[in-house]
C-alpha cells in the first residue's frame, strides 16, 4: 500500500515537473512573439480575459494548468493584472471557480516572484483592494479570505489582504473624522463613532490617537507668523482636548501623541517654539500624564528637533520631577 502511494506521488511530481517545463517553453514562445510583434500584446490579453470567463467549460485539471500558466505569464510581465477582472464574473464567483482558480494562479505567481512584486502589480491596476470579490457577497470578509487562502498554503497573500483592509479602514476613519469635525458634530458622537470603528476594525488606541491628532491639526488654516501661531494652536487644541483625552487612556497612546506633536512641530517650522506650550496644555487638560512625558524626555523622543525640544522642556520636566518627589515624600509621611 505504501509503495503504491509513493509511486502515485512520484508520478504526480513527474507530471508536475513536465508541465512546468512545458509552461516555461510556452511562456518563452509568447514573449518572443509579443516582443517581435507588439500589436499582439493587446490581442493576447483580450483573448486570455475571454478564456477566463469560460473557465466552467474546462475540467478541474485543465483549469489548474491554465491558472499556473497564467501566474507565470503575470510574473514575467507578458500579461497585465487587469485580466483578473474576468474572475469577478458573478457565475464563476458563485460556484467557487474564481477562488479555486486564484489559489493556483497566485501560488504560481508568487513562486516566480514574491508577494511584494505581486502587490505592486495589483496596485498598478487598482486591483489590490478587490481580491475579496473572488467570493460571494455573504463571504466577503477578511476572516473568510484569510482562512480560505491560508489553508490553501497562501499565508503571505492572506496577510497582505488583511494589511490592505486595515490601511483602508484607517484612511476611511480619518476621512470621516475630518468630516465630522468640519460639521461641528458633538464630541460625544465623534468619540462613540471612533470607538465603534476601533472595535469593528481592530485598530489599537495608539494608532487611533495619531489619526485623531492629524485630523484635529488639519481642520484649521494656520497663521504663517511664528509669534501668532502658538497662541492660535493653544486656543484650537484647548477646544479639542476632551476629544484627544478620550484616546489617551494608555501610556503607549500618550507616548505616541508626544511623538506626533514632536514630528508635527519639526515638520512645520512655524510650530518649533510651540512644542512645550502644547505639551503643558495637554498635561493641564489631562490628555497627557507625567510618566509618559518623563519617558519621552529621557529616551523615547525621536531625532527630529531633539535638541530644541529637549531644551524647551527642561524646566517643565524638572518641575514634574520635583512634584513627583514631593508626592512620594508626603505619601511616606502619611504612612
């Protein structure tokens, strides 16, 4: 029995190697023809698109071979990733033909290149956010896609789609947040919306505070005069402190906000002298607490404007340290 299984496996491997050798030969022929006769390129792509629309007319074995060949042709640039549009045909999707074909195709494509090259090709034709359409509408979720393709041996493709979905959710969150702010929606409504999105898309709070900060800073046209922008910033940020405070409930979130402020003040030169004032405002408004501020000052800051900002913060940090020591002394005396 074991010998029979080994013979079958060996035979399958032999057939697979033979197919790959033939596929490489076919690809070589296609490339030479298309390089020599450029007008064939568009016609060849159109014919492949038509061919993919009629996948149901092929046997499973024939579909697998066609998928692997298509993957090789995509990898070497003979075909454009736009041919994948044919796989979104409603009937092919409904019967599971599209997803099964895509498994073989992407395995072949990634085997020839890698996931980064595949991703670049998909982005080029705006196909990077459409892969979940390989499944019927009721199965178009990251969870289903990830499970299906991971079990098929395409974990890297699953992770890529998951990352794309996360990036898309974050962009959508920022866009909606800016619209709500421009409309002047109540903070309690904005906070509720953001928390729902955090839960739905599994976005961590440190990421969210960065999005909120960027949105807050983009809602106003800043004065170009350095002596006036600090006052304008304090007035604006004081108004939005309750919103920011709702998403700095963790030490890492506070540290992320500090780094965002540092980078913003460095990248926008008129804000260079406003850094310390913004941090003090947020400390008084309970957006930031002393421990993350002290950690940022000690070793968690980035290089951008480091010497300028550390000098600005020196006196405030000393005050924080003294206040902390006094609190500890009082606590000891109380004991």
